[in-house]
């Protein structure tokens, strides 16, 4: 094993940059790849794939939304000598795929499990970090009001640090080969409850408001969100309302032998870093 034979896609993103950091902490020198990463990788430009893959043994795969890209990429990777894939997917992936969403992740799962290489599938709930690292929710929280169409259906949000720790272990040890990890956080929270925890951690008033799906679409459009993204959010919230991601899962405990990071611990950390002030 060479110290630079792990390719991390989405390496500037919420999970990928933590996977890179975790691998570096183990003394490895992963290839941190994306359009703006250290290693140039662009899904829409297949000529960037092979240079990124040359000499690579294992790939952390963050798929493109377009399901056309993962199968030829996985084929090329295996032909180039890749022996292991760790795929970032999502909770409720079967229901999402059936509804016509998350097709890129679903196709990445299918391609790696049919590839003959070793694989691990990570299926996390919504990330805690959507609230502090993604403007879609961070900005409304900073303004003191977040409005969503979700009711009291629970969502056991997960700390991305847990996902990255599992990915690092799956890339560097043999313990997770062939595992499908359903990854939730530790808390049986509603979205409203999550906002209350965040408000408490931030030490300020943040109002949660319930919208109908139609009102939500209207608010997103008024905020300049592109129609195609509005359709995706609408579809994903419909899946959440149907309860496809609502149950606590044991993946973090199975993979790491410990409980997931509590939501309140993450919120305290994010608030201390100034996320909502
Ligand atoms: N957020 C959630 O709650 C959640 C839950 C479950 C699953 N997921 C899945 O997680 C995935 C996103 O992962 P993430 O949150 O770690 O990443 P992220 O923060 O959304 O960042 C996306 C990453 O992909 C790279 N990227 C974007 N477009 C690209 C392209 N055309 N070619 C190559 N690289 C590209 C970006 O870097 P550059 O801009 O430098 O290219 C960046 O590194 C999605 O598939 C999502 O469905 C998310």
C-alpha cells in the first residue's frame, strides 16, 4: 500500500474534506479530488477521471446527481486497479430511487456492488452540517426564522464527523467490506426540535414555522432557488414526511463500536464557532 493510493471525490465538500483530514491524520497522503481540489476531477469531463485514478487502490465515491456517470467511472476505476469503493449514499435510498430522486447515488451503489471490487455503502440521514455549512438552512437560522413542510416526523440528523470517521476506517481497514451502514445520529428529534436545540445553543430566538408543500415551493422560488432544485427539495421532503428516514439506525455503533455524536454536542460546537451569529 502506498500512502497516496486513496482517491477522495468531493474532497472539498462536507464529508470529503473530513475524509481527507482523517486520512492525513493517519499519515496518508490521499488524492483530494474535485473541480477545485488538489487533484482535478470533474464528472462531466471523463478525461479527468483516468489521471486521478492512476495508481489508486481505493475510492471514496461521492456520486454526481446524473446517474449516467457512476457506471463508466466504476468500470474505468476497476480496470485501472481500484480494489475498494466506499460510497456515500443516503437513508431511504430505495424509496428515493423509486420516486425518481437520488438516482446518482443509487446508481453508484449498483455499480460498485456489481463491480467485483470490495465495497462499503454509507447511507446517512440528513447531516447536522446542513444547518451550519449550507446556506439553504444556515441563512434562515441566522435571520431567526426557518420554515419547512415536515410536521412532527422525526429526523435523526447525523454529524458528518461520524460519517467521515467510518469512511476513513472503511478505506484503510478490512473491517467494513460488504457492509451497508444505515447511519443516523443519536437523537429522535423532529425538525422543530432540532431548531429548538440550535436556538438554545446559539442563545437566541429562532422560530420554526410549518409550511404546506405549496407554501414551501413559493418561499423557495421567492428566494431565487432554481426550479429544478425546488422540485428536488419538494420530493425529498415528501419522502421524509412518509417516514422513510425517520427511524434511528445502528450503523454508527456497528461500524465504530460507539454511539453517534449527540445533536446537542454538535450544536454547541457549531454555535461556539459562530455559525448562527
Ligand atoms: N446533505 C445531506 O444531508 C445528505 C444526506 C445524505 C446524503 N447526501 C449526499 O451527499 C452528497 C454530497 O456530499 P457532501 O455533502 O459531502 O458534498 P457537498 O458539501 O455537497 O460538496 C460537493 C462536493 O462535490 C464536488 N463536486 C460538485 N460538483 C462536481 C462535479 N461536477 N464534478 C466533480 N466534483 C464535483 C464539490 O467540489 P468542487 O465544487 O470543487 O467540484 C464538493 O467537493 C450528495 O450526493 C447528497 O445527496 C447528503
